[in-house]
């Protein structure tokens, strides 16, 4: 638990913002799979800071090293250790914040829980913790693509009050997503989102947003009732990402306003199998994939660390004004795209391996 | 996994709608706790069908038997086995549906996954599976109340398009919730919700809704980053309940529209500790409880089984019209109240026991 | 953990000696397997007390009820709940022992751990706890036999100082084992063992013994390095049985006295595959089955509860003489045969399901 | 599972003999504990090859790097990543063995399981995998010593046919153990053992041995019935070490020859508590520590890789003569001492943290 997740495809992450490095041990990766660092680096590059003017201007290369589990470009079936060195192990910018818990940040709760907190940068609650997840997720994705043809694509569907128009779940690609810095395939909305983010940055403020993710070509039968239901595992994975506040699958909260006669997805015969005419269920019925597209949305709050003055108190309860320094993202959702994709891949890979126990010999 | 959940406070549920019974093994219950069947029965009675004109008119007493783990009214620290006998083991109403997978129900996906499905009544995907959860949750709640003073109260906050007005999180009680059949403490909204449910029933249709739940008096420090974050575990627990489509904590999806300067919860000194002036985070920061109220919302889709004619296909792909028979709830949210409370209690009890590992001797 | 074990084929046991019943939830049982109570009862009957003059004269029928997971004689893939009612819920014989912790029994340590102990009969440390294991193991055995042809046979290989002659691992059957009350297929040794047990009983004393178990027809490839090595999982399973003190596989402790040139098992080509000429490794290499016979030995100490006077102290530390009453087995190994077989079956079934994740689609 | 073990104090190891490095992620380490690399290095130095003429003459420094979880010499409560770089990533000596599975080694079974095997050096089945365990175990030991005063000491109690005389469990120290290369505190036996090992080496052969381990000052109450019994967890841990074939605790297999009246450990009042006059149970009753010394023995087979000619077959089934090259230990038990200690520490640390859930607030 805690820093490990998964049953058969299982990861254990480690590392905080200013230690030697961050990484992950990935256990359960199928053997004889081709794997090289570039398979992993591609998603790390989409996650790293400094990609565009919309994110922090910290520039961290985040180069991954494969420590184990791969020989001659093939996976051995043994645990794959992955390491990304931290560039800045000695922070400069955080000194003033040591005496003041940043509002809505984890400074206080880590201290309450552990009796100690990394002196700077968020420690384990930092977004750098997600590097291990993205690295592991890239391996899971590669497995899912070659074994089942599964494609996972996430994008920014809202920033602040700007909503993207509906995106075609059946066809949207990562290239389309990456065509702009916001990672929103609705170009008109993307332009407005970009303006919102820059405006927030200009105000030394931050802004929230929503990601949508689609997973295509899942076989039917993935998900283990009652507690490893596919949507339960996805919800768990998404809410384990820093700054997330909500998850909905298929019709989601809107579905709660519907009648059954409208919400139900009637069956039809298509593609040589039973399929559904609509997809309000988002690809799951009874916790199990039904071979339709899985799609879900994840809400991210605005980043807690802002430069704007905040009236708060220090650890002694004395009133203070905090103006956070440091280089922070004004909006996390563009960089969260590969994180959401990776967490989805890890969940699906685990449930796919589990479902194999039901194969006849 | 699968039918078990939890690390130290751990449950394993069993049973489907038409077998001998349903139940649960609850492991990790602290010893020397007073426990008798009535402590458990009270929540089962709130969950059972036939309580009001708003639910199915099936009348199942659902009497719990404590099989083990308790002696002379005290828990022994050993696993507590709980059993509720099924009344109707031989169903009458479902015969015609065996050849037709009910739209948006688990009939098809169970067959795809297991190669077999219980002949009737939903089998393991039936709401009866939640009896074990509610029984176990009642024990968790009792522990949390006596050890920490924790109170957990859920209520119906929307049905269809009817939304309750804001409820006072700090004071709402189960008595207020149970004062009407809908279980909505806003009496005006409750009346409209009741009408919506009865209208759906009259139309042989069903309707969705949303529950809100508050957990008060949690100590600071519960939740294990990275993958046992409190909100991740709650999201997992809630999305493992049948018919759920969404979860949000604190500001949730609305928070994704805010700026950080609005969303952040500044600290103040109150009640002898650092607390927050607002609570957009919903009582968690960095995945760890901060001693403020935890509150979250859970979306339930409309029940899939409806009497209205549906155009669909049978297992052979032949077009058919399905008019489901049987006695079904037109809306699940009133009866889901104790289920949500129980799942929350199970999560918090587990994380509370884990946090004890950090106590000095 | 604690009362649950297994990853995919997973059991959760419950119950102590004088509660309503004992049982188990078995999760992960493959679906569409024929299963009826008699499949389970046959092993419970071999475990129950009162079978012969060598065991306690308590007579408990131990009838199993299948609570869930089976319909029309076929498994559904859902958890199988199994319950055996306790006959005597109100003990008579233990009253005097409540103030005196029985030497080498769990009375004291349960009290130290939980702050409470079942008032009589050993509570959770009672041999009745193993009923759930045997019931679950019978299901695992049925699966292993029909899917792989795996046969598991255990027998008594020593009682006190009496050792059975070598038994042919490749052919010994349960019928041969059950041909006498001691469950030793070496009839001459069996006679002497029987005399040793009766002599111990006559002296109000008890006596220890050793079981040997062979598992035939395992496919190669079962066992998950590093911590789910087959021998590690077997050792865990065996030492979790009450009264066990040792485990050895293959050459075991004798192997530690050998040189590599003697101990190594050279390969040969046999039965269309690579096999070994000798089997000092006991069917495992590097933690993974090699398709040779698995065999191992388990040491059981003499039962702690004896009628002979023991000089000890009570809970207050006052010197007392204890003469335990009650009906106890003078030697547990004959009845432990199905327990050892069941635990082996549970381990192998779990590892077999896990290995299926490596099947191509 | 697989490469992870533990519930609250949990490790995940990675690495094989010729990849970039080996290591471990240690989760659940209590926060605010002083920790520096030298705390870990001391046990790694006792494990490393090339320490004496009794082991392989490969000389690997095995310097540990702390990647995460520690700041300013204090643990943060977050996962501690530990890495030891492999010196020789490009093996020279194993080329000829690629076509021939070494008898009693894991070459064949890894290939059967994974369809691939590391080209050399044993891959994941190599003794280098234990580096992560020893590094993690050193942290566990430090925690146990400072929190409970627990001391863990293992030593070589037999090599081939040479047995050490009884060692005083209550007083033996690591200094006494390390006073000679064999790590046997009985100096006379140590001399004979050394001769046996050198003779085996001279013959290009190998030889087995037995370790004994004592754990002192455990509090009463550790161990979780039924499946996390202390002895079950220890057996699991020990049999997960490469080359082990047996485990016994307390009286072990000898106890199986005794009568209860001899084997039972009567209680007495000592040191202000109930204790036992004898300790045949080895410090556990009913799976729970009783505050007496824990002691157990572990059997190691002779190393499989020997230079002596062996008649075997290659992967194609063709008869061949194999004379293994490479630098191998003729006997593993001297270097296994810190491995056994570390695995014991990991088990006890995990069970100690779990038992804290029973503390009152």
C-alpha cells in the first residue's frame, strides 16, 4: 500500500523533490517485451516542466535510467527499476516558507502525520513524485498496445470557465492533443484556455482545470467485482494524483439527473459482437469492461502555491502575509495529461493480467 | 483484492442475490469493543428494501447473525463473521430475462468475464452484495465514534433535477436525514424529490441522484501518500458501490473552475490548533486529513432495470423488446445512504489503524 | 493478511472454538467448475475429531454448508462462502483453566496481544480454525486436479521416535494413507506409531510427529521470485498451521550436510522434456517448479494440553499445579494430513493462477 | 507480491547480477529516525563477496546510495530508495553455460517460467538480489534496536558434517560471530568448518551448511494469527532466500520426537512478568511472541555452480559434460549471516508496526 499499487502489474514509487532522485520499481511486466529508455522518455518529456510558456520555467531534463529488468532490449520478467536524478538537490527559493505552512498545500498535514516534513519543495507531495508513475505507465501502455491494441488519450477539456467542445472519443489522437501548449484538441477553446492561464500567471495566481481521457479497444471482461471494479480502480488511481478533487466516468454527475429510459445503453449487434448504441456507462457495466470506449473526467484544483499575498498564520499561529516565491505552474492540467494516461494504463494493465487467470490452459 | 478491501481493517464480502445468504468477514476489528447484533442491525434496517413507498416493495428482514469474533458481548480481536440469510432463494420474476441481457446491467459483462452468470437477480452485481459492506461498516463506525468521536452522516442532495439547498455540514444528523423517506434534510426539496421518484415509478421508469456525505472529528494525519491518500481511498470505496458514476471531494469539479487565490484555504488558529478559514479542500491536504470536516459527493445513475419497453437485442443478437418484470427500486439513493456511510467508515477505520503505527511506544 | 492469504486464489477464514461456527470465504475460484458439498465434506471428514481411538473422543460432524458462489452445481466465479456450525457453543470442561495459562498454549500470548482471550477452548488458536482451510483447500485441490492433473498426498512419516520407511513418492495414494488410523502407509511403522500414541494417551501425555507431503504433476514454472517462491509460500503455509515447528523441502536439513557434486540433480531428457535424474531439490529450482515431484516435511510438536500434572504459575504468578481436563488429541498428525494437503493446494492454486498472466492471449 | 513483501514495513527489491544495479524501495520506515549510509553499509560489507579466502574472490565494493526518504540525516517517513551499482555489467565467464542449464540452478526454470533468462550470472536468481534485502534489513534493525532494544544475531552452526556446540542464545554477539571467517562462535568447530570449505573448494566442489539465528528482547504480542503468525512469516522470509531448503523454530524437528510433558514450557514469574522456564517453543506460542528469545535454524544446500565435471544435457537434450567456470562461493553460509539477520529484522519490524494498531490513543 502507500507507495505501492497494483496486484500483478505493480509499482512502488520513491523520491521527493530535493533528494538524489525519483523513480519506481515496476513488477509484473511481461517478459520478452522490447523496451528501451526512449519508450519511457517520450512520456516523461510530455510531463516535464519548462515545455512551454504555460508552465513553470524550471527546466529539468528528467532523463530516465533503466536500472534492471531489461537485457539486450528485452524485458526479463523481473522488476524494472527506473531512476530519474533530481537536478536541484539544494533548493534556494523556499527558505521563507519553512516557518509558514502554505495554505492548501501539504506542509502542515505532512508535519501532523510524520512529525517532520521535507524542508522544501513539497517533499513527497511534490509533483515530482509522479515521475515514477509516468515512467511505469509508459511501460504499461506499451504492453497494452501490443497485446490488445489499446489506445489511451487524455486532453484538457476545461481550464477555469473555458470548456472545450465535445471531442470525438473514437478518433482523437495524441498528436492532436499535443498540437498546442494547452493540450486541448479544440483549437478555439485552447486559445482561450491559454489566455486564462497566462492571465492567472500575470496575476501571480493559479487556475484549475479538467482532463478527459479515453481508453479504446479494451477487451470485454476487465475489472474484478466487488472492490477491483474497473471504475473503482480508475477513481482510486486518479484521486491519488496530487491536486485532484473529482472523478466521473461515462455520464458521471450528469447521469445522476437522468431517467433510466434515457440513460440506459441498449444493445445492438455490431462488429461481430453485442455492443451498445449509446455509451452513457462509459464502457463499464457492473464494474467490468464491455468493449466500448472507456472515458472519464478528472478535476484538478488550482495549484496551491501562488505569488499573490495570502493572509494566513505561521506554525505558531501568528498572523502573517505569505507571498510564495519559487517557480510554479500556474495551471497543472497541460502537464497532467501524461500522468492521467499513465495511471489509466497501470490500472488497465493490472486488470488485464488478472483476467488472464480465467484463460483455459 | 476483488472481494476484499482494506489493509488492517479488512473486509471480505460474499454472496449474491439468490444463494443461501450474503455476508462478510471483518478482520482487524479492535478487541474488547462492545458489540451486539443491534449495533449492526440498525444500519441494515436503513438499507433494506421495503422501507417506504419510494423503494421496491420486496420486504426482506435482513437479520444479521454474528458467527464469530465476539464473546460475551465483547470483540475478541479475531475475524468477525456476519451472515444474513437470503429469504427468496428461488426467484420467480426473472425467467424471461435469461435470454436477454438487460441494457446497462451486468448480465452481459459477467457472462463475458466469467463465462457464466447467476441465473437471476443480478447475482454478485446485485445490490444485496452491499449488505456485507453495511454490516462491516457499522462495526467500523462504532469503533470510530468511541475512539475518536468521529461522526459520519450522508444524505440525498439531489434526485433528477431537484437539488437540496446547502446543508450545514457541521451539524446535520442522521435523525434529520431520516425524518423523511427520501433522506434529504431539506424538507422542501425532499418533497419534490419524492414526487420525482413516484413519477418515475408511475412511468415504469427510474431516476438517478446524488448523495453528499460528511465525516466530522477526524484527527489530523489520516491517509497514506501516495496511493492510500484519503481521497483516493474514498473515491475507490464509493466507485465500488453499484450504480455509481462519479465522486468529488471538497470543491470538486467546481474547484476546477476557480483560481488559487479563491480556492486556497488560509490558516487560522482555532480550537487550540491550526485550522482553515474555508474548506474547499474538503478536509484533506496532500492526501492527509487536516482535522477539518471531510465532505464529498457521489453520483448514482438511474437503476438499469425498468419496466418501460426497451428496444435491444438478445444474446444471439436478435432484436427484441424488453419489459423488465420484478420489483425494483425506481431510485437507489435513499437506500444508498447507509452504504455510503459504511464505505466511508471502512476507509477511515483502516487509515486510522495504519496511522497508529506512528505512535511512540 | 492476518486471516487472509493468497493473491488470486485467496481465502479469509473466521471462527473460533465456541462461537456459532467456523468457515471461510474463498475468492478467485475459477468459474464453471462443478462443485457440491460432498467435494468439500470428504476432506472435512478426514480432519474431524472422533475418527478413531487415536484422536479425541469428541464427535463433531462438521457438516459444511455452501453459502454462496455456486449455482446449480457450478461455480460462478464469485466468492464461495463456507460455514460449519459449532456443535458445542457452551463449553463445560475448561472452567478451571481460565485462571491458569496452559503451558505452551496460546492462552497467555493472546491475552498479551489482544487484552482478551476467548474464555475457553483455545479460541482462534484452536484447531477448529483449520476447518476453513481444509474446506477451501478441497476446492483448490479439485481445480488443480481437473486443470493440471495435480495430485497431493500427505502421510504420517514419524511419531515420536518411530520413523516410516521411505514411501514411494511417485505412487503413494490417499487410499494407502487412510488404510490405517495413523495414516502411515508403512504398515509396520504404523503399528508402532499407534502404540506410541496410545501409550502417550494412557499416560495422560501427548506426542509429536512429522508429516511428509508429495505434490505430483505440477507444470514447470510455478512460483514467483523473489518473495513468492514456491518453497517460501509452502513454508509460510505450513508454519501457519497450529503446532508446527519446522519445514523442509527436498533434501532439507540433510542437504545442508552434502557437497554440491552429490546434491546437484543432473538433467536428462525424459517424458519429452528436460527432467532431472535425482530430485534433491524437491521439485523447485530458484523458487520455481521444475515439473518434478514437490515433496516436503512438516514437524508438529506434541499437543500442549495434557492431563499430566504440570508445575506452573497462574496469571497472578502464583505457583499452581495444572491437570488439564477436556478431550484432546494425544497426537495431532493423523488429523493434520488433510490440513497439510489443503494448505499445499491453496498455495499451488494461487501460484498457478498467477502464472496464467504469462499466457499469450 | 513477487518482489515485494511486508504489510506496513514493506520492501520492493529489484536488480539482477549484470544490470546497472540492484536495490530496494523501503516503505513504512518510521520518520525522524537517524539514518546514514554507514548504518546500511555495515551489513552490506558483511554480505559482500571477497571478504575472506572462504568465499569467491570476486571483489565487489557494493557501496550503497540513499536515493530518497532521508533529509539532513533524518528519515522523512517516505519511501527510502537504495541503490548499489553493479561493477561488472559485462560478464566474461559465463559464455559456455548459455547452452547448458546448470544442474540445480535456476537457468531452466526461469526459462520455463518467463520464456527468457538473463544471459549470465543467474539473473534475478543470483545472490546479488539479496543486496536489497540486506540494505533494507539494516534499516529495520536500527528501528527495532532503538524502539525495543531488539538484538538479532545469526551464526554458522554447521558446515557439512561439522556442528558447532551449543551457543549461548542469551549472550552471543556479532563480534563473537565475526571473530573468524566462518562466522561460527565455537572456535574449534569454526576451524573444522573452515577446513571443510577449503577442501570443497580445492575439489572444485561446494558444501552446504546451517545458520542459527536468535532475536532477543522482542515484546510479547507480535505476530498475527492465522496467516501472519510470527513463525509463518519467518519461515516465509527464510525460504525466500536463495539456496535454502529448511526452517525450524525452537525445538523444531527434534520437538516432533518429544512428548508434551517434556516439550511444554512451564510458566514462572521472572523479570516482573510471566515467563517460561524452558524455551522449546522458541519464543512463540499460538503464532505470537511471548517475550522469550526467538531462535530458529535455516538449512542451505551446497551451491549449485561447481567446477567439477557434471554429466548432464543441454537445452536440446544432448548429453554434455559441464565444468562451470566463474568465481563462486564454495559455501554460502558465512555470507548468508547478514541476509538471515536482515530477513528476520524485516519480518519483526513489520509485525511490530502492525501490533501498534492495538495501542490505545
